C-alpha cells in the first residue's frame, strides 16, 4: 500500500501525532547514536 494514501486517509490530529512521533524517534535516534 502507498504510504501517502495511508497518510491522506488519516485525520489531521492522527497525522500530526504521527509526525510528532516520527520526529521524536528521529531526534532520540540521533541522540543515542
């Protein structure tokens, strides 16, 4: 399945939470790495 399609199917609040989670994981990944 296409990621963008899944993204568009989510509502805005869930999409915002997903982005925040991804950014947090990214930052923690760089911090521990």
